[in-house]
C-alpha cells in the first residue's frame, strides 16, 4: 500500500512540475521594434 501512495505522489509531482509554463504570446507580439528605431531606442 505504501508503494501505491509513493507512486501516486510521483505522478502528482510530475504533473505539477513537468508542465511548461504558458507564454503570453499576445504580449510578445505587441512589443515590436519599428524599422526606424535603433536597438537602443527600442
């Protein structure tokens, strides 16, 4: 019974820590460098 509980805990740990964080793509696409801007101005 203890092995089953340990296995369940490992599954929960994997689900919590194995999933990559979601990127907010809309926020990334809003920040764009214009053609007339230099990298320092951006």
